[in-house]
């Protein structure tokens, strides 16, 4: 077993930018950070025999990156006909307005505030631009407006920030809700079991070859963290900052502010389910 195969979801090695499946090409944005990993993955998705393409998550407001996405499509003989958003965080969506100007496309999203055009996105929608089939999967939790896109022809799912190619997703209170997030992970697990999805095309990090393994890892990780937080509260660590210092002691301190928002979401979940008492 290789080292990569031992990691959750079996992350694919090699260069992150470029073709990932028969229908999906990644263009990596130059916004690497502790929170964005190598940068935002901007996905160009298209049927091989079509000259039309859909772009998912144009990324930050970086003109060079946006033009690179357009040039990549042009070199593949594709014209960008539609822009979709997995959610509204700036590292995914800030460049959408400028990208729409450059390409003349509409922007479809769950959140009406992010749309350019009359048409949004909702559960059960199917995007069919250029003969492509992308099924909209509601996956709230990381944010209230988070969506994934099921690409049946490639047995793949584009997950935005719901599942990452490396590490785990922050569910940050108050927009992030852990109960919703766990339900979304179970929804994605059903895609792997019932619909044959095996590839994760994430919003950050490498492609994952074992979608079911990735989902199971995420569910197990959340259960473990919840148990740790519950135990910490029982031992007298009642504030979010106290819980972070106790439970996330091995995590880089620069990430503690994000961890505190995650703990607030976990505390809310535990209170809502009667597992801890107020406050």
C-alpha cells in the first residue's frame, strides 16, 4: 500500500491543475493559505464532444486567474457558457461578477444575492449545458448555501468545501451548523453507495479516488471531535476558548480562531441534542 492510498479518500498525487476526469479540468487559483490549502480549485466541466463548458467556483477576484481559466477553456476548444457556485465564501465566489463580465455568462447559485441572472439553483435541479449532466445536491452545513454537483458520467461529485482533498472542513458558527453538515455527509455517502460515485473533485486540495472512504473518515472524525468536546465540557471546560485549548492543543495556534467557531457549532449541536446542559 502506498502512502497516498493509506490517507483518507486516497488523494491523487501529482500536479493539482489540469484534467482530473474525462469531463473536469482544474485551474488552481494562486491563493494558498492555511485555510485554502494549495488554493481554490476552479473547475471547468464539459462534455468531451461539446464546445460549451460550465465553470464551477471562479475563485477570488484575481484577474490573472480568471483570464487563465478562460484561456484554459479556449485551448481545449471550449467556450464558457455558464458559471455555478458551490457557496458564497470569497475564495470561491468573489471573482464571479468579474468572471461573468469577461465571459458574458450568467451566475447560478443557491443564494439569490450571488446570482447574476434570473435562474438560481435548488435541490433536484439538473444543469444540462452543452449536453452535460450536473445534478444539484444540497449540502448545507459548512455554510447555509453550500451545494455539491454530482457528475454521473464520471462517477464524480464536486464538493466545494463540504469535503476537502486534504484535512477536514471547518463548520463555523453561526452560518455553519453541524447537524446540517452531518446530514449532508450522509447524503454524499448515499451517492457513493447508491449512485456509484467514487471520485471527489474538491474545492481545495487533491482529487480523492475513494469517495466513500473520504465520507466515512469525515463522519468518524466528527463523531470523535464531538465526543472530545462533550468530555471537555463535563470536565469543566465550558467556554469555546477553553474547549479549544483543551481539545485542539495539537493544532497550529494560528488555526485556533477557526477552531473556536467550529467548537461553538459543536456546542450548539450537543445542547440541541440534550447531550450537554446550558450554557
